[in-house]
C-alpha cells in the first residue's frame, strides 16, 4: 500500500469513527425528542466527509460500498435541504430527522461489513458476506434504526423538537 493510500485509509477511518460516535449522540437525542445543533452540524460534516472520501480510493469496479456511499450522500443532501432550504417546516422536520437517523444507519451498516471482513472470528462466520450470520446482524441493525427513526419522528411530532434551529 502506498503512503498516500495509507494516509487516505487512516483519514477515512478516523472520519468514520468520529461520525459514528457523534451519530450515537445525535440519534439518542432525537429519540428523546431533542436535538442539539452543536452535535448535528459536526455529525453532518463528518458523515458527508466519510462518504466523499470513500470515493477517493482506487475504483476498479463498483462495489456495495460505493452504492452505500452514493445513497448516503443523496440522503445527506435531502437532510441539508430540509434544514437549510425548507427550515425544517412541516414534513421537512420529519425528513431531517429521518435523514440523520438513516445517515447513522449507513455508517453502522458499513462498520458491520468492515467488522465481518477484518475481525477473524466474524470473518469465519461469514467469509463472503452472504452467510446468515452477516444477514441477520445487518437485519438487526436495520430494525434498530427503523425503530429509532420511528420513535424520533413521533417524538418530534408529538411535542415539537426541543433545540432545533433552522
């Protein structure tokens, strides 16, 4: 691996970890019916940067990671539009919340895939990524984030969302 590729990998991985950790706080806040702009902004920045830097790696074929990164960027663009163009008014508040939760889901989805690729015990359970262990794990992750998104949107609709500033 070249020095440049090693640095890109380190930078991309660090961004991913920071985005994931901040995203935990953001999703937990949303599930409580609150949001804290000082957490949301760094989350959005690091989530966008994570997806963008994923496209800086040499591409010889389109991989699932490219598809997830592309979808994540589309979701993040919708989230930014909901906030900055539409001021979180009406349905755009729910779109914003769903976008934040979905963005954390995409980061977590990729984390799980990377863990199954790189952790020997997990890799032994699903060496190709098409085994039941991998699918069940990703299904549990998806179900959690669907639940989190549902709770967050419902809390925001029922009592307003405390701390939101367009």
